[in-house]
C-alpha cells in the first residue's frame, strides 16, 4: 500500500500514493495503536495494522501543498 523511505541522514518518511509523511519516534505508551490510511474523497479508510513500535506520523506539509498545486 505504501513504502517506508529511510534516508542516509537517518530521516524516515512514509510514502502513501503521492504524499509523504514524516516519521519520528514517540513516547512509550500503555495502550495499543493502529496505523490507518484515510481517503477523504471516497470517505474510506484502510487499516495498516498495529504499530509495534511507537511512532509519530505527520503529513509532510510541503508535499501536500505540491499535490494541491497539481490538481
């Protein structure tokens, strides 16, 4: 469904379709977390599964703005 990109600098990004997301280590928590992909146009979501390691995934704003310009 997507790809995890690991750069030489150590930076990690997740690519879903044409959009990149920044991935960073998060704090240890005592509850389960699940990663999902959301399609706002079709109003659908798809579970990517449980996250074994805690991660913070945020949209790459520059990438999102570039995608909006293309439409």
